[in-house]
C-alpha cells in the first residue's frame, strides 16, 4: 500500500536537506562535547560501527522497496506484520519521547535570549515547549510541500549555518592562540575509561547519528529513488559527520567540562566567542537562527514517522483515528495522537530535580528505544537477502551475504552494547536518587514497548498477507 503525494516532489538536494536537518541537530552537540577531544574518537567509532552500516542498509532497502512506509515495509516483508508493526511503533514512539528534548533545547535558547535564569524555570520552559510543539504540528497538517520547505530552510539557515559558524569561531580561536580547555594530543584523543559511567553519553552520541533511514518514508515522492537515494545518503553523511565533529570541538574549546549545560551549553559557547570577538550583537541573531533550525528539525521528525505509522494503520493494525487524513493527504489523526502523548510526557519536568536532569532522562529513554528499533532494522536486511535474493536493488551491500552479515552484525552488536551502557547514570548530570532514575528509565521502556502487543490483532493477518502487500 502506497501513500503518495501529488507528483514527485523531492529532489536529491531536498533529500540531503531532510537528512541533514533530521540528524545534524544542534541539540546533540552538548552531549558530544562532554568528551572533550576524545569526542572525535567516539564519532569516528560511531560512524564505523553504526552510522556507515545504517547508511548501507538504508541504501539497499530503500532502493529495493521504495514504497511509502520505509522501515515498516522492510521489516514487514522480512518478518511479517507483527514485527513490522512493532518496528514502526518503536520508530514512532522513540520520536514522540524525543520531541520534548528538542523543544526543551529550543525553549532553552528562548530563555537564554530573555533571561538565562529562566532555563531552570520549569513553568516557563514547559509553556514554551508545548506552544512550539503544537505550532510545528499544525504546520505539518498543511501539506508535504510546506513541510519540506520548512525542513530545507531550517537545515540551511538554522542548522548548517550555525554549525559552520561556531566551527569557524573555534578555528579562529585556535589560530589566534587563545586559551583552550582541551588539548589536541594523541593521549587526549583516546577516552579515559577509568570512570565507566562516563560512557553513558556514548548512547547519546549514537543517537546523534540516528535517523538516516527516516527519509525513506518519502520514497514514493522521490523523482528517481534508485538513483537519488544512494547519492543523497552519501552527500548527507559527509556533511553530517564534518559539521558534528567540528562544532562539538568548538564548544569544548571555550566551555569547561564541569560547567557544560546540556540545555544551554551551545548558547554559552556562542556567547563566550562573541564576547571575546566583540560581536555581542550577534547573540540574539544566532539564537533566532538556532530556533528556526530546531523548528525545522522537529517538523521533519513530527511528520516522517507519522507517515510510516499511517501505512501500518491502513494494514488494520490501529484504531481508525490513526488513519484519519485531511485533504492534503497528511496524517492528522496520527499527529493529534502523538501531540497528546508529548504533552503528557512534558510533565516529567516536575518529577526530576532539574530541567537538565529531565532533559537527560528523556534523551536517554529516546536513545534506548531507538536502539531496539535499529536492531530490528539490521536483522531485516539480513533476512531479506535470503527471502528476496532476486528482488531488484539498484544498490547492494558489497560482499554478498557475508558482507550483509558483517555490516548488519556490527550494527546489532553496537546497539546491544549501547543499550547496556545507557543504564549507567552519567556522573556529569545531577539525577537525584539513582534508584528513581533507573526505575523511570526501565518503566519508560516497558510502557513504550507494551502498546504494540495490546493493540495488535492477528485475526486479519491471513487476509492481509494473502494480498501480498509490498511484495
């Protein structure tokens, strides 16, 4: 079953921008900056063990099954409707849990521009978060062209430009031989593993590299999927890795590790640079650009997984409200449901001791759910090589079946290791009662994973599968 918009709306450039704005988000910079110069080691390691395998798998599956629905269609063809539904649910729900964090980051920028002390004002932050989220949801109801336009504008002026800007400021800082809080030595390149709990941030670094497969839900809207998808993925990955690494390094240069805030760390770094370069007039301007970029990234993710869930809903997996669409073919029912869930999740700010700790809990829960999703994605790629060996794919993972096992096996083992590390409370974040933190995390995972098994009904499987959906 294919959900297509009128005409082929997406070019290679638009796909690259969607990927960049979906992955290359400014919110992930502060988590990476916690590692100092060793962040380069971790990003390279994450690229080899996770990001590159995800790119290869996405390129193969998106060109073999270019139906709207993306990962749902792939896992459905590999393992059947039940696991297909679980997979798209995980992709959708981990994004729903993630929405409060990106809008917290955005609200932190707004607070910083008004009065930095407002960052820890829970009422103010919650008000801004919910207002911005519902505004972005409304924009996504207008239509795909408007949504993609917002993504492109957000990617260029609100994400890529600030990242290049702060990276440039960092290079100038080093060139002018100003004092740095990190040393660019071989010893500092390799992480200090004496405190294992510091590896908890590795889960969020991997999360910062997630999402390259999301654009596949728009495959039916691409002019030439077999040609354009692999090219867009290559260009996107180069831009994403370069901007993430250099932007993170710029933050670590001017902000001491023990003073780095997950919510306001980026603006703290910009402010330090601008004060040193006598460019304080740029502070509100860069804040506005970051807000635009965050809105663009959130807009991309609000719509993408919702469209995938719509395909699952039309396979009779969910109540009718999930299938409701407007005249622009946008999944308004799904957008409304996720909006209600996000609103409820935002009240975690009143449970945790600070905005910073609430931000971390939701970020970590998001990453854990996402890692479960990627395990199913990698497993599907392996199985489809066996069950559909002759399916036309304009791109195949090199090395035959051995190559698929190597690439996907590496991805699966990386995800499993990151899930374990994610339960370690980071020493840099004040979480209050550790038992309470672990309980919230475990219950959050269980609650988020339970609905697919409650909503799923196998009664119509025989009928649906006999129709040969997606084959």
